[in-house]
């Protein structure tokens, strides 16, 4: 905790000594400001889950401590920015030192997707999120074999694809993606996501999200029979069953047959091109037999629960510099990593406060030295008065 260190007397004058950290502050992990460490942690954690004004109200209710909404916002965003800085520095270290990655589990799942959030100026910007989890043994649910994933962790940033791909190294390295026994990447097949997989785990089994394949098949059926027609729905159900149990060959042949009956400029042609390009990612019978999930529900849930639940509230508009700090905190709290990350945040905040204190003391010292030297210089530069101008005081 920053404290005033009393008064000191120099050259017969009293002067305030300024603020400094006591040695005991390090042992107690005290933070700058009026709140105790526990209160500040509680306030920040509340601010991660709810609007800042409500976080301040809840702190007053549960801890009998009154803070303002701006204080809740400032402290929460400072904590998030500290963690963003830590992760960015760790990426630079990994790139510089190239340490051996930790050994990952036998089977890892990953997926990447984007979600839109409102930013200042009435605009919307895409937040990209990576989710990594462990593949669990298949189970029978309602007579069908289902594969779930667990132990999810998240990494989100408001960034372009290449920047996000680089920064996500901090999470793929931590989870041991590079040295996992096997990795299954279930995605919507976007080109930027394929580049992401190339970069982090080229050997991954690439799976097109089954519902996403269904969306394109649905568009093709509606283009032929009409929107919401019974014929289109019956056709779609048959194609999905064939795709899941027999693979894409027969389905793609049926789609080609339909397209041959439509004008060349039909909108369904783009859906067909999309599916044909990803035929290798639609080998669902093979994937299911190998115990892989075929849906990216985990990343869809991450978009809603990790990102949108906090950043897409009614009337919210985020300044772009404040988005990543909140995302970083949402990532750790939704990954159940708060106890691991908070001490790192505290250490960083204390280092930042000490650095600011050192800079302020240096500036004051420089200003005092300038004020002391300046009068002396002016006296030395003054020319002596000529003898005839000197007068004896009366």
C-alpha cells in the first residue's frame, strides 16, 4: 500500500517526503489505493461478472464498503490491462526462447470463432475466441453415441486474424497443444481459421462443424424447392442422415444433381463450392469412429458465455482499448484460473505503481535542481556595476 512517509527537515525547512512502499507491503501483497487487497480483488471480480455500477452496489451490500462506479471501472480495467501485458510479454518470451512445450493430454479439442461486440461510435467489432478442451470418452445419450469435451480454457482478443494467431500462442503453449497425443479442430471452415490451425497444430484432424455443413445443405434445398417447403425439409433430413452415417460422397453427388436443374447463376452454387472444398473435413463416420466430436458447440458457448454475456449488454458501447482487458479477465474467470492469475496481476500492478513513483520522484528532483541552479546562473552572468554608479545607502 502506498503510504505517506511523514515529514523530513532539510536546511531548516519542513517538506513532505512523498509516497513510498514499506517493505511489509511486499509481504502482504498490498495494492496502491484506499482499498484493502481483499476488497480490491472482490471489486474487480464483481466487475468481471456484471456492469461496473452494479458491481459497486454489490460490494457495498456484501462488504459494507462504498466505492463509485468510476472506481470499479478503473480498477477492473487496470487489472485486466495488467494481465494483457503479462500474456503479451509471455508471447514475446516464447518466440524469443522457443522453450519445449509441455506435454499435452492424449486427446485435445480446439475451436476458434468470432463474435461481434458494440464499440464506441455505434460500430461493431469482431472478438475472436479460442477454446481448448480435453476430449472425453463417448457416451450413449437418447440411443446415440455422443462425444463431449471438458476442462475448457479460453483466449479472446479484439484483433485481426494474424495478430490473434500470434497472441494465442500463450494459451496453446500452456495447454500443450504442440505435444498433445492428438488434436481435433472442429470449426466452421473459415480460411483464417485454417491458417490458425496450420500455425499452431498443423497435424490436427480438421472437422467441419456438422451444423454448419447442415446450414449450407439447407440453403441448397430451399433454393430448389422454396423456403420452408416440406420438400426441402424432407430432403435436408435425408442428406444429414446420409452425411453423418455414410460420409459426403453421396450427398455431394445429390447436390450436383439438384444444381444441374437450376440456372448457372443460382445462389446455391456458392454453397456447393463451399462443401466440395471441405469434403475432407466432412468424413463424419470416420471422425465418430475415432471418438472425435463433430460439433463446435464449445466455441459457440464461449462466444455467448465468455464474451457476449459481459460485453454485449443493453446500452453498452466499449472503447476499443478497454475490450481486451475485460476479455482477459473473462477468460481467466470462466476457465476457473482466477486463483492462479490474480497474484500475477497484483505483482504487476505493484510494479507499475512503484515505477510511476520512481518516475515522479525523478521528475521532482529534476525540477528542484533546475530551480536551485537557475538563480545562481543569473547572478553569475550579471555584469558588475561601474564605480560611478555605486551609491552608499542612506
